[in-house]
C-alpha cells in the first residue's frame, strides 16, 4: 500500500489513493495502520478518488476503524495533496464526503481556505435526541459531580461545544469519552471545550469521536465559531487556538457558510508492506 503521511496542526493522517492500491481494504486496515507503535501512526486514514475534473471522492476512517462523515484538517491536507500531485488543474477543488461537499482552495502563501458549507443546529440534523425540529443550543450533560451545558452543532458531523471559564481546569480524558457516548447523541459526538479569550479569539481543546484527544479539529473549530455566534459569545471571524496551532474561522453572514483557513504539511511518503 503506497501512502503519504500528512498533518494539519498536528492532527495527522495517512492519505492514499485506492486506484493506486487496488484491492486494499482501507477501512479494515485503518486501526492497525493508525497504531503509533505497530503501524504508521495517525489519527485517521483518508482515501481520495478522482470523479472527473476538479471533483474527488474522500473517505475518512478514524483510528478506531470507524468511518466519519467529515474532517476539516484532512480537507486542507487533501487540497495540497491534489495540487502537489497534479491530480487536477488549478488550486480549488470539490471534495465529496459522507457529510456533504466541501471546497478547499490552496492559497499562494501555502495555507488552505475551505468552504465547509452551512452548519446545522436542529436536533434532527445533528443528530441529538429529542424533538427533531427544535434547536440544540442548550443541552444539559450530567457527569459524576458536575453538570455541563453544551451547544449542539453539525458541520456534516456532530459536535457538542462546551464553553468553560478555564480551559486548564477541564478533565478532557475523563469527560470526553463520557460525552462522546452519551445517550443524547445517537451517532456519538465530537466534544469541544472552549474558553473565550475575547470576541475575536478562543482557546479550544477537543475529544474527537473515534480518535480521542487530538491536537486540532477543523470541523470542531468551525462548530465552535458557530456556537460562539449563536450564543453571543464571539464575533463571526475568530482565531481558534488549538493544542497544535491556530485556525482562522469565518461564519459568513452573507451565505451562512463557514470558512476555515489554516496550514497543512506533508511529513513523508512510504509503502506499507504488511498484508490484510
């Protein structure tokens, strides 16, 4: 299996093209490939297949072997991968994912600006248990010894955004998996803890569904911005400070789309020799 290793702010991925690896079962192999001791090591495996012109099909498999609908950091990596390998002309592409279509544009400074599409706030769209037509702006989560309030947002995948007064006081490894699997979220959820530094800047840490703690989450940063706007905590253009670096997020009032801008980096290329 021929692959390329990438990361977006430390959120790392194995990128491969199925057409160059005929017969390889990426989903079945994902957990082993992502193992940081016995495999290549990554938060996920991403496959891309040309659909013609500037369009590509993208699948994302988490480190636990599950398939997720969307991944913002992977989208930036794939955008530069396509341009660098000349899989299409120009620098703007259309990626078809399980969570919808996203459009990365590779900028001249080497960063990638991605049109992540429209967010969804209704329980039935995220999904969150309860009346599918009601919004999910105030969700109560009961954990041992503490009650937390979350804002439910979908960016093609589900998120629970929790605003906290002190990001250093959260118990990410303890609270994250409990909230991910809470019955309130029938498809599980990504979990973001957010401290608002100013209306233009937040500090965020994330527990990703199917991965655990990661250094960055693009869709989570987008969901955080949406949650900040709808609850009146932030403006529409903010800097999200993550464990692995910074993302610039804009929640456009003009078209209701969320735009994410940030870096992506190729680490190395290789060939996986073990058979599955």
